[in-house]
């Protein structure tokens, strides 16, 4: 049985693609005349909203203690294997704390899985987007660079609570 459907024959203009080229040029000209939304970066800073995922940081409470209980979920869920956590025991109300907490910022892909899995809201994605390193050692952030007071992360934590 022969297929009775026949493909539509193209006209001469359709075969040489002239109408399609003209459509593409008109689209380009239309977009060239629209107003630009470019920011002059060093002079104008981008101010991200609460949903922005910048570099991961550890939340530090008002009393100076970190929220992290060193459960290690963030290091297990990290697809880039960028997080290293070593736990230690303490006599305080929280039984464990991270003795060593490091994030290799060269390996971090800013996926936010560590933030999603954390039961204590101890690790969140901040608004920091300017990261520059002069050596590989500078890219390994320890607790000294990761701890951020909770009041600086207030809008991100509120976004996470409203999202859940």
C-alpha cells in the first residue's frame, strides 16, 4: 500500500530560505531598539532577593554559637563532595558541634542541596556572589569564613520557611 499522504511542495522562496532570513533580521532589529537592562557592574551592585543562592554559609546565633549539630547530612548529599565535617562532643545543651567544617568553594556548584537537607537550618545560601581566589588554599573556607550572624541571613531564612 502506497502512502497517499504527500508532503507539501515548497515554493521557490521557501526553498532558498529568503523569508526566514528576513524574519530573523527583523527580530534582531526589533530587539536592538529595545531599552537595555545592563548594569555597570563595579559601580552598580546587584542586590539579590531572598530566593538567590550565593555561597553557602553557617548560621551563627546571637549568643555566638553555631546552629550546626555536625550531623553530616550536608556532606553526604553534596554532589561535588565539597563539604567536610568532623564532629566533636560538648557538655552544652547541644551534644555535638562541628570541630571542623570546611567547604571547598572551587568544588561547590551552589546547588543548595546542603541547605535543603539541613534539619537545623544551620547552613544556608547567602547573597554573596563575589568570589575570587589567588590560590587553592584560599578557596577552602573554614568556620572562620563561614560563620555569619543570623540577622544578616534573615530574609533568606524567611524565604526558606515560607517555601517549605
